[in-house]
């Protein structure tokens, strides 16, 4: 595989874009050798769902789009980031029992740590923010066939 692979998609800040972002990331990773039916892929699917949902719900209409970036460096590190143009950085909310939302970043941080990775939040030069995760790249030892099944 190449030393560096990257892919990017910009989507409208609309609830329907959450599933599009998830499908884009999972499809890209499958092209790069990570089957969609692995635990790591399931973890990434949940993380991107939370990141995209946050980009849609918490920008209050001030970010008409969000961008999903995926990068793989030297078959070792996978980075996935979601960038929006809203200037407010996320903040940790108290976990109240009756609270229906506000736990997305906690979920992302926990899932990322469970996969051996880390979470970063940084402002962009344009005044928005990028929330990204970095995970160790792990793929199955056996090649995957075109039908998605591992060869014996």
C-alpha cells in the first residue's frame, strides 16, 4: 500500500448527511483493506456517526457544510476528522440523568480510547474547528476476496 492515502468529502449540514458520512468512511476504509464487518470498522462507524451528528446538530445553522477527512499514513496510523465552520469549540457537559443529549464527545473519546487511539480538537484558520481521531491501523492478516470474505 502507499505511504500516504487520503480522501475527503464535504456534505451539507443536514441530518441525512450523517449516514452519507458514515457510508463514505466505511467504503473508503474497505477500499484500503479494512472489511466493513470487523469490530474496528464498527467502532469507526459509531465514531463517525457521533462526529457527523455533532457537526449537524451543534453548529446551529452557522456551518452550512462539514467536511470529513480520512488519512492513512504508512499503514500505521488512521486519522479521521470532521471540520465545520462554527467557531464554538465543544465543551464537556455535566451528565444529568434526564439529559437526552450532550454525551457525544464522551462517547467518541471512550470509543477512540478503546481502539487504542486519541482524540484531538483544534480550531481552524478559517475560524471553525476540526475534531479528529487517530487510531492504529489494523487489518486482517488474511486477504479479503471481492465478495468481502476472508480467504482461508
